[in-house]
């Protein structure tokens, strides 16, 4: 198999992929010498209980496809509806911390908490030495780089503090899909349709950038649909987190 490093226009001959827990490496031919190159791995922590392997790894796949980062996904136990209010977030925090510790002990080079509320972000950063990224704060930072009038498409009635604390006065519109109470409600055609209607309301409210303030929107590919049908920039929180992780893992 031949791969190409476009930035060097240099062929890379993949002769071996070694996987030892979190330690990924491959060897390539450089001027006649095989060189070992390690791949940094990102832990993706999902904040709901997921039994479907395809859905569990969905956010990791997005990051790998867009940024080339190997990922490994975890999910918290006993919360099939995820985080959707203060009570469920409080219950989830120690679970997220435990998973983060586990991921770091297994060799993760960075940790991504895949929830726009950034649950346990402060606690995990206090416990772990590797970079820790929250989906909400990452998405807000990207939004500020793209426009002046930010609209937030929520899952709950209020925009997470992780976003409002960063967006400030540039937050001009907020909306949520009608009849949607938690992330599992998005996993059907009616859920996506309701989310699209809410996005339209944000554009009507003056938003030139829409932040998707629930990573469940990433699972259903909502950003792609909004970009296709509405004249507005869209920030997908998982993509934003992957971008920040890519920066964090640069050597």
C-alpha cells in the first residue's frame, strides 16, 4: 500500500501497523530507511449509554475522517437518555471523570468530552495530565472565528454556560426543536425535521453562524443538511472538538 504525504509530495510505504493497546505505529520508507512513526490517539467520551457499536463510534469516525486522528470511544453507564438537565449532568460527572482516568491510563494522548455542556471538563482537567477538550467551548471558539451574529441550536430550553460564557453579546438567537427532550429523540426522521425548522428560525432571527449545541446533532449529520439548505455557516461541536484535538496533538 502506498500513501502520500501531500505536504511533502513524498510517498509513504505502509509496511506494518502495530497496535498495542493505545500505541499505534507504522513504518514508512524515507530515503531508503524504514522509519517508525507513532500515531497519537484521542479518547472520545460519550455522555450517554450506548449499546450500538456503530453509534458509539460515530463521533470518533467523524474526527478520524476529518483530521486523521485515531480515536477510541467510551460511554458512561446507566444513562440511556444521556444528559438533558442539571440533575442528569450531576450524576454523569463522576462517571466521566472515571472514564477519563481510564483512558489516560491506557495511553490516550488527549481526551474529548463529546457533549456541548462540557460536563466534568474542569474536574477532568484537574485529574488528567493530557489535553482535555469540551465540545461546547470548542464549538463556541470556532463560531467566534466565523461570524459576528451567532445562533445556537439547543437540545434543552437554555444555552449551555460553556457556550454563553464565550459567545457573550455575539449570541443573538437561540432555538430548540419542538417536542425534543433528549438526544435519543433525534434518532428518527421527525427529529431531524424538527431540528431543521429550529435552524430556520435562527436564520430568521439574524444568525450568520449556527452552533449545534448538542453532539447528538453530529450523530444524525445535521450540519451537512443545514449547510445544504440554508445560507449560513454551521459549527458542528464534534468537528470543532476534533479541530482543537488536532491542534493539541501537534508536536
